DNA sequence: ATTCAGATTTAAAACGTTTTGAAATTTTCG
DNA sequence: CGAAAATTTCAAAACGTTTTAAATCTGAAT
């Protein structure tokens, strides 16, 4: 494998000049730069990443720890994130090293990876409220970025969506359609985003002067959404609209609505938040699902770039991104039935 | 972070001695070795892997490319392999870097990873017959190990199970139970192991003087096993025993047997090959499934070690491992019905 | 005391890159 | 033309480790 020295010998230039020529430094003469580039191509030069990393003091590797269930399966989101992150990091000459977390100690895998003394930083995902991993990495002064947030006003780099707006937008839209009994089928409250969604929901309902007694929480799978919706629909003054934490939950909710003999959207409207996972495509619902949409995938490249920038010294406050989800109106929402309810 | 120089300064020793002391070289005095170890612990020394890798000429990273389906899901085997390999490689101070293959060009991802000039070698899995990746890596002279085999008598390092024995053992056992009509529900023939299983089956049937006309191939999922078994059971002189390529296929086959109103094992015996994946546990079948068992997981640490040994110069011929699967007799096999068939 | 062998330690080179500070070259302009 | 300025190149140091070849020390045998 050709090295800088080989090129410098070939051309009678110093190694320093060759290095600068190839790295686009402005002070090298265009003619020598061309010569160097030509020789590099001809000799098939590829920089030795290890040497680069030694001198720059970086390992060029960041860690991602994937939580897997006892049955060795993982969230469907995993490959989505893996694909996006490896691509985003590769563009910054960085590799992703994975470890698997099967245990109950949330920081154990992080500690073990740090002991190997090989990582420049971490990417954290699926945070829980006041995530112990955040505390651990902050104490160890290890750079990281968080996909999501684990608290209000974090002081670390993160990329998240505006989760209050997710539910608030849904409420606003449904209220404009004259819905007055709006239910929220929320995710697990050990996730901070579920708190945000709840808060956004409550505030928005308050603004519209609506009672927000129709809240179910701790749902994750479609079956749980199904059960939650059944219960909500069974009570007096039942909801005419559901806001669902995810498309799988919406799937369960719609099933419950139909099992009750009701129609979507004529009797009951359904809106969900959509991570745009390939398996449960909101557009393939019948009727196509109205959603607040924020593809998980969109987060990957920004996350990769933010971590690299953070490693290069950009302070955390400049690396805090909150994006708004798109509201996409499709067929699963419509005007409230006359009287505001089907009951 | 403390370096060798820090320790050497602390103790008034040379860097060389410190390095040797910590790496267990025999020529260092026990007293100095102890002093060095103490100082290293006290200063919290961790070797800089990047520096080690520069001088040893290794990157300390090997590649694994995971094929994922268009829906972004992957084989259930993936996490099993990922967990085992990362553990096995970690023991040899090596990291696994993943890339995702979503395309149609089988060698593209490998070429792209090589261009980044960062990998010491590859681990290949799920080979197809005459795998183009093998040809590519051999031409590029990139070290790799293969989990499985893609041809007879390979000239590269591999770890596989004796797939002829898998079916041969099953046939032998069933023949001893007086079965004469034995069916094989085999996997896809673009995998070399399916050829081996077929060959083992044919040879063994021949040895027992049995006709081997009951062969289905190209099955992978339980539904395909179900259909294959239905067809086989529909014909005259139907099988009294099934050899299945996997536990999911056995699941489908058993369903078909029962849908035909037959019992396992009284009317029809079923044996499968078992990769010991956590989701489909053979022991949880009803009746518990008789299997040839070779946990996928068992391959991971040997594969990791073989690749590292290969990188260290061990020739390929010394790194070719074929293990035999265990035959585990449980409740799904029994003596052939009187007359050798239930028809 | 001298010599030798063995045990232990050392200085220095090497890995391939980036970067610093200085030197050499070219250009500008009075 | 000559000096100053700007441009371009260079030698050397640095990153942290391993390894080679040489040096030093120890103790025993002469």
C-alpha cells in the first residue's frame, strides 16, 4: 500500500507538501497539487486511517449500544437507525461499533466499551426519563448525542422532534373539525417524549376549552391500543377522535372502533404519530392514516454530524436540534359527527 | 490518559521495559514487573489501541455485512451472530464494523468497505453456491472466514457443520425405527449446505435400500413447509417420516400432518435440523422435536478466533473446521406404523 | 581481579500521518 | 535592480506503541 513517503519520493517533494496537497490546503501551488494528485491516483494511495487517528488523537469510532430482548430480537427501528447512522458517519470517516445490551444494568455496556479505550463518543437512543446513561457519560466526560431527550432543557447535544407540538397540532386540527371528545392513547411514561406529548395534549385541550379526561397511557403494541380504545369507547360520552402514539397503536385502535360497529372517519377520527417505519406504512391503512410525520431516518445524518461536530469542539448548546413533525391529513380524520359524538 | 511514557517517567524506567513488563515478556525482572503493574494501575493506564494498531499494522477492525430485506428487517439469526461475534472478537481486541447491504450487487458493499482502507478482514455468512464474495475477496487477497461453505473442498478458512451427516444421521435413525418412506423437506439449493443435505440424504437412503423420491426443496418458511408436507402426504405411498431443514419448517410440516388428521409421532415422525435460535425452541414443540442440533451461536467464537489466527499467519488449511451436529431424540419421532405406513 | 554468560534494561527506529516553525522561492513594487 | 512581501516548500517533531540491536548489570567461575 502506497504511503505519503512513496509519493514524496516519486516526486522529489517533502511528505508535508504531499499531505497538504491531498488535503486541499490553500498554500500549495496548483501545479504541484496536480502532480501530487496524479501520482497518488497512479500509485493507488489510500490514507492510513490508523496513522491519521493516532496523530489526530481520535479513534474514528463511535459506539452504539443496542438493547435486545431476551428472545434476541430487537426493535424494528434498529436497522433503520443502523443504516442511516453508518451512512452518516462514513461520510465523516467514522465507524460505528455496536455492542449488545441484554442485561438489566443500563450503564454496564457503556462502561465496558469505555474500558477498552477505543471510542470517541456515543450515540444514545430510546432514552428514558432522567436516563442513567446520560448521567454516567456526563460524569465520565464522554461526548455523546442523544436521539430524543430525557428531560426538559437538556445541556447536552440532542436531536429530537417537538413532541408537545405533535399532540397540540393533532388537537388543533381535530378541534377545528368540531371534535370535542378527543382521546389520547399515549406511549409509556418512562419515556420523556410521552410526557411531552401529554403536556402538549393537555395544554391544547385547555386552549380549546375541552375536557381532557380521555387519556390512556403505557401503550406500545397494537393489542394494547386495541384494548385502550375498547375501554374508551365503552364509557359514556365516548371520544369521537383518537390521537395515537404510533401507527401500530392506530392499527389496534381502528380495529377496536370497527369491532364496536363504528366507521372511520365518519363516526370516529383517528390520527397517529408516524415514525415512517417501512413495515407499518400509514398510507397503506384503510382509510389512509392522517399523521404527524417525522421519519426516524431523518435523524440519522444530523445525529452523526452533530456528534462529529461535538468531538471537534462545537459546544453542546449549538448542537440542540428540535424539528417539527409534518401534519399530513389523509382519510382517517373527518368532521365530528353531528352533536360532536356518535353516541 | 496515562501513557507508557508517564509510567516510565514515574519509575525512572525506559518505555521499552514498561511495555514489556505490561505485555508479559519473560525477560523482565519480577520486581520491576510488579512495580510497573502497580504504577499502571495507580495511574489508570490503558493502552492506546490506535498506537498499537499503527505499529502492528492492523486496524483492529473486521467487517460484517448484513443483508437486509427491503422492509428493513433482517434474519432473526442476525442478533444471535452479532452478539456472539462481538464477544468473540472483543476477546482478541478487535471490533466489528457493520455495513448494511440492501442492494443487488453482492460484492458492492465489500468493495466500498475495502476502499475505506480500514479493515483487516471479513466474516462472511449465509454463503450461496460459488459465492461471488468469496471470489472477490480472494482476488483482492483480503483475509476472511466463512461461516458455512460455498463449495466442496474450499481453500479458505471456514467453520461449518457436517451437513451430509445431518441428513444421513436422520435417515439412519428413522430407518432403524423401520421407516421406509422418508421425506426430505430441504432448504434452498442456492445454498451449498442444502446440496450437502440432499447428498447425505440420497446416500443414506441408498445404503438402506430405500427409494428417495420424496424430496421437496426450496422451502424456507413454515408456510412453505406446510405446503410441501401437504403435497407429500397427498400422494400414494406417502411418507411416514419427515426430515426438515429447520425448526420453522418442522412447525409447518407438523401442522400439515395434523390437518390431515394424523398424529405425531404415532402416524408420522418428524425430525428437523435445529440452529437453536431463541424464538423457535425445538424443546417447546408438542411433542418436543427430535433434532440434529448445532447452535448457530457455537460458531461465533471459533469464527472470531479463526479470523484472528488467519490474520496472524496461520494458513487456511489449518483453519477449516467441520463439526458434527448432535442428534437429540425427543418425542416427535417413533417407530414406523405397522406396515411402514399409515395409508 | 578478570572474564564470561546470562539476565535485564536501554536507546532508537519504526509505523504513517499531521502540524509547526522556519527556509526557500517567487512576486511585487519603489 | 533591490528590498520587502507573498507564496510555496521543507525538515522535524509529534502522536503512543512495539521491536531491534546494543548496552549494562549481576554473579559465578577462573
